[in-house]
C-alpha cells in the first residue's frame, strides 16, 4: 500500500511472480515478470489497486456500493519513460 500525490501524472508498473526452472547443473533459476508501465492521474480521496495481467499493468478505482467493494476502470496511458520490452525468456532449456 502506498500514499501518493494526487493530481499529477504518475508512472506505475506491476510485477508478476515470474517462473522458475532448473538449469543444466540443477540450480533453479527465477525470472520476475514486469507489466507494461502505465501513466495515470489519480484523484484525491480515492482508493486504487493495481494488478498484473501479463503483459499489462491494470489500474482500478475501489468503490463501496451498498456495503460491497467494487472496482471501476481508470483511464491510463502507456508510460513515456518505460517503453521497454520486458517479454520473459522462454521456459525450458539450459540457462
């Protein structure tokens, strides 16, 4: 959980669990996976959550309706500073 300044563009990325695979000498290798960075302007007094859904970072507003927490989509853009291809390496084979 983070507290951030509202009303200004913020770049956000999510990290997935990645994958593990033993290499030729039996050592397990781990590769974390990062979602594409997004840019959004958050509004004061609102709560948000981010999700990683390969290869995307998803931002949703959390709202309470009739005592139930629901989510609403938030308008985002691709981040200007993080246009990096973070496609994970293929699974299997020697490392």
